[in-house]
C-alpha cells in the first residue's frame, strides 16, 4: 500500500466497526472513540471541505497547527486523501488551526483559506465570533458528505510531509513501534513531525491509536489497562529509527 486512500480502504475491508483512534483528555474529561468507519467519514467530510469548499488541489500544501487531539489525525488523513502535503511551518495554500493559533494565522485569511476548530467534543463550533474571514470547522464540516471521490487521485509520488512522499511515508510507518493489530498508547501529537508515526504505524499494522493528553503517570497506566494497550509510543526511539 503506497497511498493513504489505499491504506484506508484496507482498514475498512478488514473491519469498519473496530476502534481506530481513542482520545482521552484528562483536563476536560473527554473520551472520544472513532471506529474505522467513523474515522473514514470524518476524513471524507474534511476532504470535501478542503477541495469542494476551499478549492484546494492535489499538490497543494496544508499547514496544520493543532495540539495533540483526535482531529489532528483527521486533518492528516484528509490532506493525504486529497493529495495535499502537510506542513508545520512555511508557506502553504491553507491553514488548519486550533484556538491557540488564531492570533498567529487569522491575518492570513484574506489571502488564503484559514480554518479553525474549537477542539470541542464532536468538533463543536466556537461559541464566540471568529476573526473576519476565518472558517469555523465546527460549522462548515457538518454539511459535507460522508463519502469523497477526488477529481485527481493521489499517487505514491505525491508529497505527504516535508521530505517524504506518500509511498515513503508508509515505508517509514512500517518501521514503527506497533505490532500487527496492536493498541498503541501515545502522549505525543500525531500531527507533528516527532509524533507522526504514532498514527501512521497503527494504520499500517491494522492497529489503533490511544491518544492520551493531560494525564498523570498513574492515570495513563489505568487507561492503558482499560484500553488493553499492547505498545507505548516512544518519540525518542522514533527519532532514532
């Protein structure tokens, strides 16, 4: 498998009901679980928003500025589903940010799409007005369809992240830290260079990600037991591999 759509199709064929991403935020008490099918639906919705509403095209660049959150995994999948390169700095054709990035990115809204998410449960909308020109993901994503067919299908040579095309991304994921069908617990941001393989590894190994933020060591251990975690993500080991 050398493109994200191929990887996702393989996961759906293996069983759409099983968990793919489970997110815990101990600061808010949120627990959100996305099955393979639910994740695929979210990816389709955000893909449609990027392409049909914001006019992004295969080969473009999406800057993702999100903290560790389940929506970060959706942003990655949607970008690769459209043949976009995910970047974390520099020039880009569009920006996807959370509340913490509004001051930094809102000023670009006049020249390129800037989409913000409130990072609320179920991707809820902002309760306060956003700066002029900034799109609210929690408003605009819900009208998008649960299926997406790109006009231009991503290819293995399309850039996925800086330095890796889609084929290389999945080759790197194969060297990840998740056994086949395993449950990987991570406290790293999957939508970041150092945490990327915490997400791509489980996807490629028919496994799943348990993403935990703002938890004590003791609480993280309890979550690991409750979720039957088989592996823990070590970003330092990832950096060395």
